[in-house]
C-alpha cells in the first residue's frame, strides 16, 4: 500500500513529473504539496493493492508512506504543518485566536447591523447569522432566505466584517458564496456528501461542524470529501455530541476532541459553545476551557434581545455577556501564546 510519496524539495521538476505521470498512469489522482525541504505527493484513490516498491526507485524519492485510514489528505502525515485559512481580511492560523459571533438567525437589518457594530468593537472578527435554517420542526422559523442574504451583504459592506453563514444544499452554494466569506456546513449536513463535494469544488473557506452522533473518524472522513474535491480551506468545528443527559445541557461539548483533532489533522479547530451546551450560562466557562484546550477560535451566538430571538434565544449571549466573555477569555488567549 502506498499513499504518500515524499520527494527532495530540491530535486528537478522532471523527477516530480515522472512520479506524477506514473501515479496517473496507474489510474489515481494526485494532490501535490510543495515545501522548501520536501515535496509531498498524495495518491488519491483506493491504494490497498498499490505496492510501495513501485515508487522507491524513482530519482528524488526519499520515502513512501502508507496511511491506514479512510482519510488521508486531512492527516498530518500528508500535511505536517498547520493549514492557514483566509476569510476576507481575517487570518485563521496557530498564531491568532478568532471569534465569530452573531445571532442564530438573520431577522432584520437593524438586528444584524447593531450586533455587527457591537462585536466588531469588542474583538469579534467574523459575523455569523443564518439566512437558511435547518430546524427540527417544520413549523419553526427557517430563516429569511434570499432576503437574509441581502441583509448580510449590506451589513458586511457597512462594517467590513467577513460573514459566515450556512448553506444547506448543493444548488444553493453559488448564491450563498456570493455573500459569505466562510460557508458553514451544519451538524445535520455533515453526512451530505454531495454538498461536501460541491463546496470542495469552490475556493471558499468552509466550516464543517461535527454531527451530533459522529465519531471523530467520521468527522475527519467528511472533511476528506472537501479536500479530495480540491479545497483545503477547511475549518473543523466541535459543537457538541448527543449523549444521555438532556436536562442540564443541550449536547455534551466534547472538548477532548480539540487536542485529538489538532494532533490528527492539520486543519484549524473551532468550538461552538452555544450549541455545544444550549445554555447561556455555560457559554463563558466552556469558552475558557476551549481556549485552554488549544482551539483556534470560537463561534458564539449573540443577540441584542435574546428574549425576542426567533431561534436559539436561550443559548444566545446578550451584549453585556459577550463583553464579559471577551474579558474572561483574553487572559487565557495570551497564556496560550495567541493574538486576539
């Protein structure tokens, strides 16, 4: 089995092309990652019957590595360095700590503009808001759709904040991408493989949320769909998994997933403490814990009047609580060697 071919970063281009031509001749696709010291060639496809010996004699080849996992492109074996994601004018990497905040749903221009101005003045870097909302009940508020996207676009232009919003279906990717700086794939759509492949064919940053019954392996395999389609601008988001207790929390926020994902994958990791707990009073303490566990950012629900919110008001922070959140997590961010 052969999955990754490591070549000398200084070897001639014809040596690299010879290996790539051989891979394609055998019926596989190629993913090429160039570094100053090494060049890593990923072999895409079912490589179980492909012998490592096929490539070891090629000039410039240093090593051939087998990855015994269903996901390959997301692993650190394939890409040892952390991936940097660029969203508008915001850099998401291992140096910065980025906070995305805003209402669960776009309800009006005033609601979004007021929230955007407030979070921008309090170290929020990305505006979140759902124009299309997947809801458990068909009778719940499902978003304003195109009207909501228009509001997000106006607020984005007014404030300069990049926007993250959810896309629900492959046929809606283009219209949402016209407004968004980050496409969000929600927990309910983590297994929507056609949608994953479609966003993978864009160059847009994608935040993939973990399904509420998904293992970490399944989560990474879904991220693999996006990378395999050609897009490595992916952010992983832990947002809580379903367990036995529904009385005290909405979900169980699996903070152990943060160091596991950071070890296993090169992709940035965010945490959603709002959906992860479902309780406003738990958002700040779990945010502190997420920073300490090594997360690269948070996505938090904030609403000017949570008691009037059309969705998820009970887990949304007030403006005062968002200000408190920033004050409480900032020392932890600095301790972790990050810039807010």
